C-alpha cells in the first residue's frame, strides 16, 4: 500500500447526481411561482407571519429534507462514500467480503485492489491484496523484490500501538503463502496456498521497522474565552494527524505539524521537536513516542 498507486477517491469531484441544497433558494422559487400565477398574493407573502408564508416555509424545509435523503441514498451506492452495510454490498460486486473487525476505510482499500486477486501473488499489488485479505490485523503492507523471485513483505500490525505483528499473525501469513504447513487435513487450505503464491517465489515476511520521535510544542492561545475548547481541538487534530501518518513510508513534515497545531484560537506555535522532517523508508513507520504529553498550552495575557 505504500508504493503502489491506488486511486485517491477523496480527490474525485462530487458526482453530478448530488443536488446542491438551498432551502432559501427553494422558498424564493416557490414564492415567485405563486406570485406569478396570483399577483394579488405578493403583499401577503411579504409578511413572514402570514399562514401562507409559514406553509411555504414548512414545504421548503420538508422538500430540502427529502432531497438530502436522496443525496444520501445516491452516496451510499458509491465506493468513495458508501459506509457500513452499504459498503459491504458494494464489495460483493468485486467478490470481496469484510473481515472480522475490518474498518470501512481498510475494506475500501481492499476493494480498490480486488482485481489483483484474480491473479496469483506475482505482482506487488496482488501480494498486497492477499496479505491484507489474510487477516484484518494487518494494518499496512509493503512489498518489494530485491532479486528475481525473492519477495520481501513488510508487515505493520494494528495489534499494538508500536505496530509489531504477533507470532500468531506471522504464523497465519506464513500459512497463507504456503511457507509452512497449515491444516493438512484440509484440501482447500493446501490448494489456497498454491493458488496465492507462485511456485517459484521465495517469500520472506518481516516486521515493520520503527522510527520514533518526540513531539514537543508550546502553544500560545489568544486572549479570550473558550481556551478549553481550543486546547481540545488542537489535541484532536494532532491525534488525527499522527494516526493518519502511522503507516509504512509516511513522512512526518514539520509544516503539517504547524498546520494541525495552529487551529482557530491559537496565537502562536513554537515547535521544539522534531527539529527536522521525519523521512522514512517504505518499510518504516514513524511513531510518536510521547503522544500528546509534549504539548504545552499557555494563555496570552
């Protein structure tokens, strides 16, 4: 997932089927239509308190709710925006089923790779797909081939904050790729391993390498009320950024840290650590050692 190019669904333009909602514009259109057919009602509709005006307001509001529901129904059929059971039904079109405990975003990534499942794990993308599909505990995977027929698969797990895969997970992946005997009484298990890994490939499974760093910052808040809310917003944004970047080959940029630290209500940010960008290789993950404990907040006087 680190180097193969998946289509970034978030960058697709909004589909034309979605209607822009504007209750005020709808109300204005209704009034104009009614006045065109009944000019004598113009003075009546100018009064917000008139029952007829209130009736049009109620109709415009209910019509907006209905159109919003139609928009939601349309979005539920799209891979980019489908969620929950709607996404499960989309996945069936690609012969993909959700793994136990699998999130919507992880399932969405596997659906994008689904066509590679039609092949054995001979390509980088197909190895990634089969690795992700083997167990939901695989958070991220990087595949490389340093020499012909030598396949190195780096695993990042979601079992622990450090991302190290457990022995149980590694054993399961070894069985999946036929590196060790599984249930010899199950013909399907034996045939499945033969189908996934090309017979000439030598597969090596490795744990992801860790690059740890400390996050230290002094955040000065603007004078005024709402300091607790501003502080919580900063913490939420930082936590979200660190979570999103906790993947293989994802760099930590100081400019991005400044952006998430400098929320509305923040006057100044002094980023003490890291002093440089954290640049990682595709088989590495950058992890913050001290989480949010290194954030110091001060209210300007």
